[in-house]
C-alpha cells in the first residue's frame, strides 16, 4: 500500500470521529479540537488496529485474546501519542506492510483476528467514550484497516 | 428566489441564532463576533490571544483559524503584552434590530397586525419576566397533569416538547434552551416511570416545584439533584444519555441531508434548522450533566464520567452554534465561494493535502455545510 492510501484511511477514520472527538480526549483538555487533532486520533486507532492484528495473527502459539489483546491495543494507542508526526507516518507504513504480509500468509486467520481486534479496540475506546460511539468508531477502523490489508495483498 | 423569500431566509438564520440559547447571550456573541471581524487582517492570526475591550477573560484563536476558546485566566507562558485587545464597535445593529427591520419590511406581505404580534413576541422573549412565565406555565400545567396520573404527565410533557421545539421556538415564544429543558424533563420522566426498583412516589411532584427557582432550567436542574438524592441517579444518567443519542442521530441526519431539487438557499436553511434541533438536544445534555455535578455525594467515578460527558457534548454543541453564526455570515454565499477559491488555489499550487485539509475543516471538523456539498465544492474548485 502507498502512503497516500494510509493517509486516505486516516482521513476516513478522522471523519468518522469528527464531533465525537471529545469522547477520546482527557476531560482536563477542554478545548475545541480541530481537523489535525482528528487526524492524529485517526492514525492512532489505525496503528493500534494494524499492530494488534499483526501481533495477534503473527503469533506462532495462537492469537492474542481477551484482556491481553485489549491491553495490547491500549498500549499501542498510548505509544502512538508519544511519537512525532514523522515517526507516526513511518511506523504506520511499517506496520501496515507487516500486517499485509501476515494477512496474505494466513488468510484463514484474517477474518477472525480482525473481529477480535475490533472488539478489543471498541473495549479500549469504550473506557473513555460512550459504548455506541466506541463501537461505531472501531467498526470504521476495521473497515479501513481491511482495505489497507487487501491493498497490500493485491500488491 | 423572490425578495420576500430572501428576507425570510435572512430572518430565520438570525432568529435561530437569537433564540438558540437566549437572546441576551446571542446579542453579546454577535457584537463580539462583529468586533473581531472588524479587526485588520494582520491582527487576525491563528494562535494569537485576544481580549474583548472591557471584558474579563482571554480567547485563544485556534490554528485552524475559525474558532477560539475562552480562558478565564491567562495560562502560564503567554506574554500579557502579546494580547490583542478587540475594541468595541459602536452602532453595530443588534440581532433584534435586524430581525425587527426585516419583519417591518414584510408588512405588505404578512400584514401589519401579524408583524406587530411577532415583534411583541420578540419583546416578551427578551424581557425580564419571560423566564419566570415559562417556569410557572410548565409548573402549573404539570401539577394539573400530575393530579390526573402518570399518562397525563407523559402526554403533557410530550405535547409541550412538540410545541416548544417547533412552532413556539420559531415564533420567538421560547428559547432553544427552554425547549431542551422540557426534553430533559420528558426523558427523566420516561426513565423514572419504568425504573426498577420504582421511583419513590413523592419524587414526581418535585419535577414541577417552582419554589425558589427563577427559570425552567433551574427547576429541572434541582429535580435532577432530587433524583440523585432519591437514589435514582442511574435513571437520570440514562435519561440524559438518551437525549445525547437523539442529538447524535439528529446531527447525522442533518449532515446527510441531500439537496434534491431544492433551491440552494432553502436546502441550506433546512440543514441549519436540523443543526438547531441537534443543538437544543446537546444543550439539554450539557445542562443535565452539569446538574449532576452539583450533587455533592457523587462518587469520584461518577463525577469523572459526568465531567467527561460535559466536555464531549460541548465539542458538538460549539460546532452547531458556530455553524448557526456562520449561516448568517454566509447568507450571500460569499464565504462558500471564498473557501472554494482557497481549495482551487491550493490545487493550483500542487498542494492537494492543503486542499483536502480545507475541505475537511469545513465539512468534517466544522459543520458549515451539509456533507453533500463537499464533493460539489471540491469538484467545482477544479
């Protein structure tokens, strides 16, 4: 996949976050968030999904499940926020490439793992956000991530 | 579109802004907005800090260049000498003056008596007795319904909500905040009558207790406190969240509105009307959570959750309110064209990312236009 495709995916997730951005930011950060902030969050959620997908589907001894996967996703979102913009873009490209390779190598796992990762992401997001919003955003992240994986497989 | 229709659209855009929260706060915001617009371009730089002449507090102008945030205190690290003071602009007509002027221009079409009645309604809405009158009306009629049983209360609140959020709001007889507050009462009532264990019977009369409160919102706020004190906090939380879900659905439906064969002015008017409906729901949600926070015995977790919910809904409410102000500023379509030119200029310079960011800011971050216009603006920008 190209960096333009990754940008497109981040942008689509950011659009889905839109006015719900206040659900995912600390209460003491009281401000009107702009498009750039939405893009950062969109990237964080996509990165968390792809990393968790690669980590879970790439394990020899079975997939990460349950709380372990939830903790993993939460850790990825936290790690993303400490990166610079350039580091974020580079990390996203690397993990997308790795996840796409795994999706090609283990197509039988891709659907089940992406289901589990989506649920974990919704669970992590739901610690801050209302449940309906967390599920809606997680589903969008999964849609965009699967497009990335399909694009990587086609390449 | 004939001149009368154009005036009608200008009137409704101003009217939505005027009644949304309450006329007084709308007028203050209107004057401040104009004072800011009146600054030389060189002083309107994103990232700059401002203070309105003679007012307390400071405003940080965001890098996106179309919004700011109020701070009561100047944060550490900001040089007080760098603050730009926005001077007051004398003689700028109020929203009320503009609305009244537009109405008087339509006497030939609407009739003198009708126009005078509409102006009288505006005068009552901004008068000092309005808030007390609405409180007494809901309280008095609510107590009457209470005598007739729970179904009568549901019918009463449902019919008041229907009237307040549509006709009464459009006729300047109630504010959006008051309509939102009736929605809050209605949602609370629906949760309480189905709650398990059942709500204490002596809780319901407190819903309409007007003593020692100046307005309907204050009466509702105290009732939310009473719900928590009676152990019905969960029902109150659910009642507030139901309204948030309704607000989100209203907002999503408005943003997804398609133009069809509508005249562009009427299409946008319908869109902003939808945003106003979302805004009154978000005001109800914010007021609901703010009222919850007044309850001293709230657990730390519940307090944190309520604080979070206030912030989250404010992100949406501010965007709706900003779009209602924007609707007035763009009645002639000039701002739409300016944005289209900005997208075109960015593309001409080979900066597609900038073009995309401009579009995303207008349509996804802000709600200046319905989503259907994003592609149209983008395509027509070349």
